[in-house]
């Protein structure tokens, strides 16, 4: 039956009179209706099929006779009624203005969907003879809602679109409907399949399934959705072994061919982009052939449908995973849907048929439930009934219907400038405001207020895309739990869109392990891929390489299998490791300890023990010891050009300054006693000025050595590849070894001189000089640096740096403790000995 036979409009002109339109054909009446100040239209598949009739083309075809009552559509219609009733009883939205409705039955037919949508827009109902009205009269409804499938909406939107009457769907997801050039007034409260198809492809890729099969509903929903999935999957490196269309009215031969394709396939994952009606028929066919063991990935059309789960008696779909609309709750809706009586409605025929189908009974004088085994009373209890009508698992879809009604109401509220009352003088004529699309624009704004901000979605009149990831988990009594195991949010950055709790997923056949579905296993080491002729890129053979060894770059090394070069680890003494942290702590402790001694000496700087042996040299020695402790820190950390030059020069100069001070103090002690001999005039050459000049002179020589070293061949960062095959040692190359050993040699020469002078002064009066302490400190100093040389040369990598730091710290602590701790002991704990008489060795004689 063609559309031209269903509907025919004749425009007649009579002089200058306004043209009149006459309707020819069988007028349609709404199954559910209620008058109101503003009318909303609804088209639902209250019946999912119709009786086939053989047309003879001799007589006018009879009206379509609808069959198979659809409980789902009844629930959607009840949700629309609930929202309208809620708005009519509210004083906050459209106050003083009532919403009415007219709902028509499409019977699941695309042609009938177009026919009843025109009836909704024109207000054509059953009237005697011909219906006549002005052709330019306004639309009788302000919006058309309902219908779950994409194909009927494409036809309806094509016909109704030019009149700019907003059309709102709660479940038509085809991405093609986002094309505003073809469907300018189509809106929806569910995301476009553009996002769902891409999300499914990323979900498949996430689990490593690169070889999958696909089944799609053979309509606009399935074909367009699968096309986007295929395109995205190919971009992600996923290959489709097969992609077959299926429709619930397919013949047995067609279904048999699909079964054979699945049986012959090697892929273990099947992506099903199907509606729940098609999935119900397919699962029945699969059950007959016991096609189990496949991992199913589903679209939102069936993944959350309890009716499909109930039909899966052989557990073919156990472990299925897919996308669904996020869960939602509408307060009071469940009670409203279930509070239904057959005689409380304006259309008792529809409700009578519904009641008889629901309880498998029949009323007196009713033929709609022929074969029913009992008589209906109209007072049957819904409490114990378990079927698709009492099941509320599709509450997220009911919520979409609910949001759509409220979006229209809020848009009307704004257009009518409603406050305490509404401006009813405003003419609501979508056709006359087509240049601005006022109602359509406001409805779009309200729809997006219920979701998340997504400007691309708003531009297409779609809500933002957010999906829950559902896993079918079997439980006792052959039931299935729809468990949410993740979330996909298209409004987030690509790397954060997919959020999965993989540990909570149960896979096919109750397995905790992720199924494997690949065309070819990953090639083992030493082989390469060779594509199989005539097959996708996911299918290949692994062919042995002709082995040719290639030397790795110095920064890389060969792994144990010698089939790949791995980057070597860079090794250096860092602050983060334990050894580096301990050496840093020791350095800082020595610095603090030196500062404490300096404070004590400054506090008691006028006491005899501090003044006895040139306090100026003592403070200079403490300053140089502080620098010695701190210079060890330059040896820790990643070597750089400046740190390599600084570490050795700072070490050399500070230590010479330190030894020069000790040498000056030793020479003063020795010369002081030599000058007491008759005729000796030695001390005039060892006054304070001469001591300062000697320290400056000794230090200046080291400075000149360091400058020559840095000028001629300075130290530099060096990557040592020789010590370890799997590591790179980052160290400081000496540049000129002569410069390094000249610095150390000069320090050693001064230390030996200092030791000799201290040794010569060892027999001087105990109470006066510190020669014994200096001798002992120099003994420690020399011992440390003599043992340093072999340890430094033999230690590999960062351990040689640690040896050098240890030598610096040990010799510094030796000088500090041996020279200054005894004096601090006397100052703080034995103040009675801190007298000039005691220091000069003239104290009271010792008792026997």
C-alpha cells in the first residue's frame, strides 16, 4: 500500500476565495486523547504488527488491522500522560494553562507513521463525508512525540519537517537524524549513535579483540550504526570477519544463512547492533542451534532489555557486555503506570484489549482475546504479574519521554511569558515562526539542560553522550543481573572517556578471564608478519627472519633473547638513593657541628684558651672546614658541566685553605718555644701579618693550579659505557689527570709538612700547645687520603664518587674533632682550667 493511496490532498480554488483542502481516505482517530489549551501529539506503536492483506487493486484497500499489543509502547504513552498530568497540576509551569494530547497508533508501520503524523498535525479525525478546512490553518499540535525507531522518524521528519513542528523522540538514535538540512525540526532526548558506535569500537579495542563478527538490524538504526562502528574499528586496528544484516521478518532461509556464517567463523566476539525486537527473534533462532561460547557486545537497543534476557533460556548471552543509557528514576512514575483500570479511560477499547492481553482473559462480548481460558472482571491484581509491562528496567528510557514533555512545557512557558499567569493571546503557530524556529530552539535548550554541556551535540539537537557499561551476570533461577561495570563519557578527553572496573566483569561461560578473539596470534620473537592474501590486515602468517646481527647503539644493549635493543639505565649518585641521602646528612651534620664550635669560640673569644694560639687562625680554620663539608655536596647529583668543574676545584682550594691554617698554627707553636732560647729573634718572622700572608700564599698556589687545570683541560660530564653492559655511568671525566693529581699532590705536600712540624712540637708543655692534637689529626688526614687512592681507582661508577666524598668528610671530621673538641670540652665542662696560669703550665703542683 503506497503513501499516495493512504493520503491524498486536493486543493481547490474558487475565484479569489481562500483555497480549501479536502481529505480523501480513511480518517484516523486517536487511541488516547484529552482536550487542553495547548495540544501535544503522540505517535506510538501500541501494536507491533498488522495483518497482511492481498490487495486486488479493484477496490479501495481496507484500513490497516493492527495486531500484537506492545506493552513497551503502552509504558511510553503512560509516561507521557504522567508528565502532562504533573505539569497540569503544577502552579510553577504554565500556570492557568492546560496541556492536552492526542496519541495515535503506528502499528510498527513506517507508512502508517507518516499517515498518523499528518493526522496529528492537521487534526483530522473521524467525521462524516469529506473533511474540509483552510489549507493555511495553523497546526493542531505544538509538538509530536513518541516512536522508538529511527526509520519511521526519518519518514515522518521528512514530511513534517517543512512545517517546523518540533518532533521529539526518546529512543531514535540513528546518527543520520542529526542532519539538520534533511530533518530541521527533529530533536531527541537520547544521544546519537555516532557516539555509541565509536564507544563500542573503543570498548572492543580495550579488551584486545581485533577479530570480531557483527550482526545489525537491517534498518536505518542498525545500518548507520554499524557503518560508524566499522569505520572507527578499522581506525583502531580492529577487523570484522563478517557483518550480516538481520530483520525480524526475515525468512527461515535467510536466518539459516546467518547461522552458517557464525558457525564457520573463527572470531569469538559478536557485536550486535540491534533493536530488542530483532534480538528477541534472533536469540530464538540461535537457541535452536545451541550457538553458545560467543562473547556478545550489545548496543543500547537490547543490552538492558529484561524481555530479551527472559527469552535467553539457553544462556547464549551470559557475560554479554554493552552500552546503555544511564540509570534514572522518576518519582511516582512506576505507581502511575501500574495504577491502571480498563474502564477508567476515555478509550475503553484499547484498555480493554490491553487488560485482556495482560491477564489472558476476556470480557463478555469481546473478541480480542479469543481462546482465553477465563473471563475478565476488571479488578484483577497486578501485584503478582511478571511481564514486560510490570518490568521497570527501561526507566532510563521512560525518563527520556518525561524529559521531552518537560522540555516542551518549559519552552512554551517562556514563549507565553508565563509568570503567575500565561499570555494566552500569543498565537502558537510553528509554521509562522519558521524563520526563527522559536519553539524548536527553546526545546533544544531545555533538552540540553537535562544533560551535560556538549556544544557539538547542541548544534545537532542531540543531548550529550554518556553511557553506562552493562554486564550480563547470571544468577540462580536462570535469572540475569544487569550489572554496571563502567562508564563512557564522550564529553571528556579521549584518554579519559572510558572508565572500567574490569575485575567485576563476568565473561562468557562464567569465565573470569577476558576472552581472546584474534585472527592471528602475536608473532614470536625472531619472526615477522606476512599478510594473508585476500584477508584483512589482522590476519597474517609469522615468517622466520633471516638472522643478521646488528650491533646496538652504545646507549642500548641487547636483551637476553638478543632480538631487541633496550635503552641502558643511567646511573649516578643521587640524593634520592640511600647512600646519597646518608652522605648528604653527614655533610650537613658536619656543617652544623662546625657552626656550633664557631659559636662557642665566638662566645668565649676573650678566654685564654681561645686567645692562646691565634684565635684569628682558629676562626679561619673553622670557616674552611665549613666549606670542606659543603663542597662534598657538589659530588652528589647528575653530573653537569659546571658541577664537574666546581667539585674538584672547590675541594682542592678549601682543603688547602684548611691545611694552611693548621700549618700556620703548628709553626706558631713551634716557633714560639724556639724563640725563648737566648739570642733568638725568630718570632718577629711569625707575627699575625706573616701568618695571614703564609695562609694566603699557600692557598694562592692552589688557586693558580686550578685555573691552569680549568683553562687547559677542565673536567667534563662523561657517559661511561665500559663498566656495565646494561648501564650507563654518568660521571665527571678529569679532563687532565695531571691537573687532578697536582691538586691532590699539593694538598698532600702541605699535610706532610704540617705533620712534621706537629711531630717536632710534640714534647712541648702539655698544658700549652695543641701539637699533639694536630699530630693526631694529621695522622688521620694522611691515613684517609693514602687509603683513598687505591679505593678511588678500583671503585666502579658512582662508588668512586662515594669514596671521594667519604674521604673529604672523614678528614674534615678528623680535623674538627681532634683540634677543637678538646678545647670545647675545657670551655664548657672544665672552666676552672681555662686560665692563663694553667695554660702556661704554672698551675699548682700535682699531689703524690
